[in-house]
C-alpha cells in the first residue's frame, strides 16, 4: 500500500512543490550579496572535473573551477533579480522537463519484486517473441551465365570443411557469411526470390543451390536455422525489468499531467479562431 502511495504522481508533485517552495522561501529570507562556496561545493566541482578528464584537477585548475562557479552564481542571481527567468520559453520548457524527470525517477525508486516482474512479463510475453534467424555462407556468381558457373563450382566443392570456397565466385558488396540474420535482413540484401528459396532449404554441411537473387546466382551452405519462439522469463529478465520501470515512468508522467490539468483552472480565449 505504501509503495503505491509513494509512486502516486500527485503525492510526488506535492512533495516536490513543498520542497521548492521552502527552498525559495529560505533563499528569499537569506538573500544577500554574499556568495558562500562550501567545501562540499569545491569537492563536487573537483569530482565532476575528474569524471570528465580522468584525473583530479591541479590547484590552478581547481581555482578556475571555483571562479567559474562564483561567476555563474552571481550572474544567475542578477538575472533572477531582473526577472529574466520569467516568460522565457526555454526556461519554461526546461522547468517542465525537470519536473517530469523528477516524477518519473520517483516512480521507479522502489525496485519491483520478482513476482511482480514475472506477472507483468506473462501478460506481455508475446512482445518478447524472438525472431527466426538463419546462419549461412554463400558464393556469388554474376551475369546470365552465373547459374551454370554455380553448378560447375558446386560439383567441385566436395569437401564442406575446405576454405577454398572463399576463393570461388565473383566479388560483390555482399558479406560472404551471415550470422543469425533475420528474414527481413536477408530479403533486404538479396531480394524476395532468394528469401523464398532459402526458406525451403534445411541446415546441411553441403552446398545447395544455385539460388537466384536480385544480383545473380548463389551457392548456399546453411549452417543453422533458429525458429521464432517465446522466451522463458529468466532469459529476458533484465530486459523485462528495464521495460517495466520505463512503463512506470511513462505512466507516472501521464498521471502527473492529468492531475495538474485537474488542479489548475484553464481559461482559453473565446474568439472563433481555431485553437
């Protein structure tokens, strides 16, 4: 019960709003010309530098970081004093975006349990169906006489394990070997006629064909065919977790938007112009 309560976007919005209001109130009450840089600020600046550069800053670099931080702080304070943060579309969009991110992150704070994930997976199992794939080698022969050339080459390829097959055929931009290729991928490279013919072949150590493609003729050695299938939960567990948490974030954002529309009274112009 409590986990659902904390995931409620309206609850998150109230908490965030209260925190922002309190921070703004404290800032206004304590506002002065003093810019206080704490040791924690310095440590954070140094940490951010190290994460980008792969090493800690030297004393000169650290002083530059602090100076830049102070300059940014005084500029932000003066901009706020002049009201430059109001009615700015970029700032408005950024604030709305930050609120959305905060609510989405709060929605995924509590890790889901295994039973919860499995139940969610079973309801969407078809979405995780693995595609059918084929692994094969091919030798390409171009031109009108490619079919006859392929037949002659197949007669010479008695030893399926020899590497001599790579020296046969004509050069092309197609890969010689395809590993776990999808039907769509094969069709995109070779054309639908080749795909249909490949569907009718079984995995075998011998060369089969010739098969006609958009470009010519091919000898094919089918190494492995993997049919489409529905996976077990354990095989896609991490993917299911990521998808589940993403759905929570999207749902939280949608609920927040709905709650906000109910919270605020929206007044639109009464003119007859299209909105």
